[in-house]
C-alpha cells in the first residue's frame, strides 16, 4: 500500500485554521480575565462598603443607651464618688443652645481639658446622642486639639458623632469618663464621673460602663498612601490624667460620607401640624415617639429641638487603582451631593452604598 503525505496547500490551510483557533482561544481568555478582574474590583468595593457600614451601624443603633436607660436628662456629672456633689446636670453639659437664639452653654468645670478639645462640653453632651456636620469637618465649638489625620479632612464630606455607654461593664478607672448605671433607679440617677471613684456598690443591678464618644469622618490620606481617602474614627480615651481622642483608620478607599437624620416632628399624619398625641399639653414641643417623619441634613437649624430616630448613611467608595480604558461618566446624586468625576478621577471604578439605621434607643412613649 502506498503512503501519501499532505500537500503544501493542505498544510497551509491546517496552519491557518489552527492559528484562528488559538487566536480565538486567547481572545476568549483575555476577555474572561478582564471580566473576572472587573467583577473582582466591584466585589471588593462592595465588600469595603459593607464592612464600613457594619462598623458604623452598631454605634448608631446603640446611640443614647446610657447603661440601663435612654433618658439623658437623668444623667449628672459628680465628683469624689458622692452622688450629692453634682458638678453639672444634663442641660449644663450641652454644647449648643436648645433653641436658636439662646446663649451658648459654658464649659463644665472640673473636667480634664481633653473633654473640651473637640468642642466645649463635646465629650459629655449626653443630651445629643447623635450629632453631625454637613459637608465640613466640624466636631464642635473651639475644636483646638481635635485636628483631622495627616493632611486633613476630605472637603465636602460629613461627620457623624455618636454617644453611648459601652455594652460591657468596666472597673472604675481614674481619668476615664465613665457612667454609673442603676437598673432600679435608672429614671432618676445615671452618674458620670472621671476620677475613678464609683458612687456606689457594683453588682448585677449597679454597673460601671465606659462612656463612648466616636466621630466618623473622611480623611484625604490613608495610613500607607497619600491622596487616597479613608474612613477614620476619633474615639474618646485617656492619656495619663487627661481625656484624649485617639484616632484609627476604619478602612481606606472611602472618599465620601454623607448623612441625614430622621427626626420625630410629631406630624404623623403629614398635615403640617404637630399631632395631639405628640404634643398633649399643646406647648409646641414634641414629646417624641421615636418615629422618623422627616429627614434633614446635620446642619438643620432646629435639630436640637427634635429627637433623632434614624440615621441615613451614604458611602462612596473608590477603587485602589485606575483602570485603563474605563471611564466613570456617571453623576452620583445622594443626600445634598451631586458628583460627576472629572479628569483622572474618571478612570477609577466606584460604588455608592446607602443604609438607613434606626436609633433603637430613640425614646418611645
């Protein structure tokens, strides 16, 4: 039997077909790899946003919980472990006037200077469990000694401050702001102290909790990278005999934080008038029920008059690296922000995440 090979023409055709198959396989692989990279980047942005929200959300939910009560007017600052030696009542520990036009509160005496570093009475304003600033880094009045990290705060971002007691009890500790909570007298006695002298017994019905004050904001730089923004938090702590605000990075890549407060206006039927159930004595002052009827920005002038029942949060997260060929031409509209990337910022992928969190300790009647 005669053996016969392929002709040159047949060989050339086979090579062309093989080359086309290899080229197609490479193109499919490249496309698959590009798609996988995009999906991974999107997943990473979403994961960063979920993590950041998971850090902030519990603080909001617990804001205003002062041991066994959510009634701030019961709190008093004492000294020397003596409940009768009242340094200041809750109203005297405010940062801002209760009504527009009222005189500014004065600094509570007897506190370490750090209590006022981020604003007069900033550390002890139990009457304001949730606080914020709109499109500016502003934690309180006379905020010397409370500067943002590194090169400063991201322009145009909000801040969010919460105040509460830690959930777990602590031992008395000098130069740390703590609260003595009583289960059975919670409506008449929640005692703040900073000298380490407990004003009573410590047992299952009388506990000491560290007082928590945290402010979340956006810094222009992250720890290991300049010009790459990060979500950071300032937390009340102690250093020697002084109160201080330590600072930590929550997560890099968050380039904007915006918040709005859901306030209880007492207008539950939306007719523009405070309902009788919310103002039974008809004095024009809402007796709150913990229901958000209106969302306002943190600089809403009458905010001190209302109870914050919920907080709406937006986080805009940016990818670590730019993508060749990618153009982010979207316009992001949220809170009071309208943002369209320009210049080199258009080559970064972004995710916008939002969540509305109920303040669980908003007072209910």
